[in-house]
């Protein structure tokens, strides 16, 4: 992540605010630096598996892939690979917003 990119800083701030509100701890931020690459996604998946991370927060579904169908598939595969949940901070119009974890009965945070 570039320290001088205000958009990236805003996204990280939104992730941090969401994490705090929902009772999560941000341990690492992965940024894909090249369009239509999956290096960061693959590294994040491996990190989550190694460190037993079960919740991932992304700014929008498009941050998993710019193609809507592949983005949704990437989200589903990531959830399967980590045995957890991918939280979307700012959903698209087609995607429902994340429910507060306080509203979910018995789901671990």
C-alpha cells in the first residue's frame, strides 16, 4: 500500500472502523497492486489458513475481482478456504449490506 494514496488510506480507515464496530481486530492489510492479478488474494488466503483467521473484511466485492461473477466466486471460495466469512464494508447496489454481528444469533466474531 502506498502511504501517499488518499483513496487507499480512506479504504483502510473504513475497514478499521468496520472492524472496531463489529469487534474484530485488523491484523494485516493486503493490497493488490496490479489489475486483474490475484497475488494479494492468494497471499491473504494462505495467511488466513496459517493463522486460523476466519473473518476477512474487504472494502467492496470488486476488491476481490473487477468482474462481478468472478468477484462473487472469489468471495465464496475464500470463505470456503478459510472456513469463515468475508465481510463487505461498502456493498454494491445488488449486494445486501453487512448485518451487524450483534444481530446474528450465535455466530462467532
